[in-house]
C-alpha cells in the first residue's frame, strides 16, 4: 500500500519501530490515569452492568483505532483525523474533527487535573487541580517535554500500583464475587452511558495510529500492534474493575471520589493507600502533561490554517514552543478544573473525542480496497458506536457538547464567508 504525503529524503523520520515498540508505546498511552478516574462515574451510570460497559467501550475503541491505523498508514502526517477528514471528506470535516479534538481533549486535561487533586488532597481537589495545570503549563512553556524514559517510568509505576490494588482486593477475605452479578439496576441506557464514560480510559490508543512515519512497514505493523495493545489494556482494566467491584460493590464504587484508594482501604490495607494515591497522582500528572502538549500543538496547527485566531500560531523565539497556544489552553483548562466536577469533565471529553473518531470512521469507510480499507464492518461499528455512546452520555453533556460543536460550525461558516467576500 502506498502512502499519501509521506515525507521522504532529509525531511523524513527514521523508521525504527517494530510491532513490539508500537505495542509498548500504545500501552504507555492507554494505561494511565483513566482507570483511576472513570470507574466511579461509570459505576454510577451502569450499576452492576459496569463490566458490560467496559467491554462495549473496548469494542468501539478497537474499531476506532483500526480505522485510524489504516488512515495513518496512508497519511503518515501530524494532525490525525484533522488531516484525514480534510483529505477524504472535505475541509469542513477536517476542521470539525480538529475542533472536536481540541474541546474534547481540553476537557480531558481538566479531568486529569481533578484526578490529581482527588488523589493527592481530596479536601482541596480543585485547588490542587488548578495548581497542577499552572505548574505543567509552565513546564511546557519552557520547552521541557515528557521524555520516552519518563513515559516508561510512569507506566511501570502505574502497572505496579494497579497490580497491588488487584492483588489486595482479590485476596481480601470479605471480597464477594456476587457483587459482579448483573442485577435489575443495569439498564441499556445506563450501560451505554457508562461505556461512553469508560471510553475516556481507552483514548490514548490514538498514539499508535499516528506512528505511520516512524515504524517499519506501517501498513502491517500498526494494524497488528493495535489489537495487542488494546487487548492487554482491556485485560488490565477488567482485572482492576473486577477486583474493586468485589470489595466495594457498584453502589459504593459510584460514590467513591478516589475508587482505587477506597478499595484498598476497605480491604484492610490502609498502609497501601498513600502508594495508591501517589500512583494515581503520578499517572494523572503524566497524562496531563502530554494532553496539554497535544492540545496546544493541535491548536497551533489550526491557528496556522486560520481555523483559530492566527495569533495563537506564534512560536516563542527562545523556547521554540507555541507559547500563546499553550497559555490559552492552560487558562481554559485551569478555569474548567476550578469549576467542573470529574464526571462532567469526563463526559464532555468523551463527547468531543467520540465525535472526532466518528469522523475518522467515516473517512475509513471511504477508503478503496487498494488503499488498505479495513473490513467494512469495522468503520460501520465504529461510526455507529461513537454516535450511540455520544448520545447516551448525560443529557447535560450532550446539550453542551452539541452547543460547542454548533459554535465551532458557526465560526467555520463565518470565516469561510469572510474569506469568500474578500476574494470578491
């Protein structure tokens, strides 16, 4: 399969990564703070149907990632669906994907900041959240980015903490497997809403789908790496969810602000609580740093194309970073972290990101067989799954998410009309 627009020669990145490397990078992107944050809100929606919701979220994530992988192999450029939508469906759809990504991931930043606060200092969650945003915005402004080594360290810490939680909970004499039974409280609407919230915990798989320029034989390597990484992530998440449910049950889990800490405390391992809180905070800080970086870069790209105010495309002469974009993103995230709750931030994030991947699946559907088109059912399930989960989110989230997308559309239409008028 030939790639479109892949840089060659001196401007090309070296293709060093094989399947194993891509899987490790995928795990580093997915196994993070999502599992520390999303279980409580999801249990509140699904009740005893939490594990069904987790499986459904994983299926939609797999379809989205597979569609994105095929597109990334064809268009190995920065920008993800912002590029795919523009190339396959037209300028507006690329813009809408970029807009949905920016607003959705900005909400993700707020959710991660709130998670930091919930695990570090529950009594001052929002204060700690804002402080974390300010500190990490300053780090990014200075051009100090998270290294690959730091990513591995964070993943190792998170896996160790998750393993400790699972072993402690499952070994607890009071653990009750009957709490895993699906009862009458598990409704279709509740399971769908919970799946939409849990989708937040899988969102990092997009990192695998954007490796087209850095892996050997991307048309083969990326589609192989995705199911492996997703499968491992699902296994880890399912084990943790089962362990926590057997100790807390769905009702207590729904009420928990730091569910993994509450689970080990309920299991009689209070000595482990500080380690779990530290692990949750480390995972959330690592995710927050990467998210602020990613959102500011997408903002930069859209500002360069004048889809956002062009002033945001400025690069700092000394630090070499898009400082205005970073300050703008940091300011918005700090305001959200100070004023929203965790469930609201996760829901809004999921709505934006599900919209982003719905467009990616529509792009994948348009691929010809010679372009590496996935099985037709994959983008169909991905697109319909994204739409269903997005609309199943809490009504307030759907209304506010739709309003923000409508605002983005209005900005696009006005900008287009002004551009056309200036030409005449």
